[in-house]
C-alpha cells in the first residue's frame, strides 16, 4: 500500500466516523466536508449560518416616448417582409444597454389597433401590436402607459394594448382594464429590491374616460401621486419610481408645472423617508434636463425614442423630435434598515431615431465606430447640452455609451 493510498484511506475513515457520530447524537445528518475547504461553512442564510444573505443593488434603465408614426409603421412592415410588422430591428442598437440592466422601463405612448389593422399615426394613433414584441425582445421589463394618447382608441384600444403586454410578458403602469388592476401596484424585483412603478398623464387630449371606468387612466394629480406612492411603500416597495407624461412640447426647459410638481413630490416624506425615489418624464418630444431636487433625481423629459418625421409648432421639420436620452441609474442598498436606497451612479446615453437607417442609434457607440459623422455629432451635442442644462454634472451625472 502506497503512502498516498494510506492517506486516502485514513481520510475516508475519518469522514465515515464523523458522519456516524453525528447520526448517533440525534442531529440531522449533514454532508461531510473536508476541513478548510470553502464549503465547510454553512451557506449564507442557511440554518446555523451567522452571515445574513447578501443584499444586492441594481441598475435601472429608462427611455422616452415610443410613438410610431405611419412612416415607422411602414418600415416595420418592410422588416416583416409581408408578414405583419417587425419592430425588433429598430431597437437592435440599444438592445445591449436595455437588456444589460436589472430593470428596464419604456414609455408606450400609443395604443394598439386590432390584429391586421387598420393602423394609424398622428393625430389619433393606433399602432401594430407587434410593437410590444419588439420592446420585449430589446429587453424591456415593462412600460408606462399613461399618456395623452392612451384613449385614442377608447376603452377597447386600451384593452388591446394591455392584452398584448400580457401576451409578450411586459408589465405596465398608468392604465388599467379593471378597477382591481388599477388598484394593484406594479412591482418588480431588481437585485434585492422590490421596485414599484407608478405612471400618470397630464391629459388625454380631451377624450373622456370610458363610461363607468374612472380608473382607466391615471391623471396627474399631486395628492393622488403621493397617496399612491405611500401605498406602494406599504405594499413592500423599497424603491418607488414615478413616470410623468408632462411638460410643454418642443420646450427644452421644464415648464412651471414640471418644476413645481417635481419639487413637491421630491419633498414629500413619510417618517423621514422620501415617498418618491425617482421621477421619469416624457411627452415634450425633445430631450430635457436631468436634475437632482431635494436629493432625488428628476428626468424632466427623455425625448422620443421611436418616432417618424417630427414638425414643431412653426410647421418646420425639427430634428430634435428624433433625439432622446436613455437614463441609467445604479441603486445601492440602504446603509441601515428603513433608510432609502441610494443612487450611487447616474448616467445618460444620447440616442437618436435615424429615419434613413430605420432604427434607434446609440450615438456614442455609433460615433466610436464611425467618427466624424456630422449628423450624429450634432445630435449627441444637442442632447448632452439639454440633459446637463440644469447643472446635473455637478451631482455626478455623466454621459456614457
């Protein structure tokens, strides 16, 4: 018998005797582990462990209005090669950013038409349901669905849209098919956090709420938003995100309503803890600023993510209508129980809907591949100027790809 064999036999005998002793002592049998091996300690959170389970932070990605005009619908039809509509190629360049986040939220501004159409663009949008498939494929987990176009197709259009969301596996906030759905907080798991998503719109373009359905769309009322945020916290939310469809179209600066409501919402607290952890704005069609107010990040407007040719109030073609930003925020667990989750890193990605290419472009990444492209440089610079226009750089906001 060699020395190696004798050593192995002795080790095996010791393990067996240890197991027998454990059984004869009346304790539950445990797998034998070699002393000094990493697995010799009880796993975190296991019975007898003295180490609490690790609490993990998360990354959030949020983006602007998805607003398919007729030209965008035609492009999606061409991508599908005669078999419906395919929006997946439109998101392919931003898919790595979206799918790489722990939680990714979009804004679906329009509602969906019936399968097979008819589909329409401005002024009363009814988009192909395959938009939802494209968003899911890009990596989005859910969308805000409260906008001034939520009732373009009445209650039936709202239902078609949310039914398609269910079918592809997207969650939604801001509109509802039933009173029970309206009263249920939209909740996500991200890292170790439970994240609530609430959404509201300033108006519905004069379309009345469906008869007997006052809960169909969330309207932007300060007291309701605060009450809903507190209810979300009571329902277990560690982080409360509020999407607001607000602001003045084609105006880079946030308007007085945005400034006043943003200040009020970020100042609202319960037990010394903010009721709202972040505000994500849409509607203005052009990029607006990010700003930290009362210690809380507000994105006044992310601009359009998907849109056709855009014309401003003077009737002129305005390229800014195809500019936007993707916000990316890293949240870290609280320093102590009962405190807020903190944003430890704030970033934005300039993006552009390139109508000739028929897709959303990650501008920094595209310029890294094709430096010197003037239209992309102009878009990146204008978006950056708008996003940093209220001094967010001093609070750590940086551009990234």
